[in-house]
C-alpha cells in the first residue's frame, strides 16, 4: 500500500554546464589555466542565454499563433 502525502520531492542534480563551471573555477583559482573570468564563467552565461532564447522563441510563436 502506498502512502499519499503532499510533500514535494525536489532534486538538485548537477548538470553538465554546472559541473563544467565548477571545474573551470577550480582550475582558475589554482592557476592551472590563465583565462579571463568571462571565459571561466562562460558555462553560466551561455546556459542562461540559451534559456532566454528559448523563452523568446516561445513568446514569438505564441504571439504569431494568436495573431492568426
């Protein structure tokens, strides 16, 4: 018999860009790589920009479908 409760299970898994961000930051702080911080933080801002582009495309498609 399964127990039904109203608690929400949340999973905070580490994604590939998140893992890459940690690796790049550790390599930068230990002076193994000599990159500018903008490139060390690239997985963070690239993931955010891809997500924002997806939202913008969805809004454009919704707007276009409502216009018809």
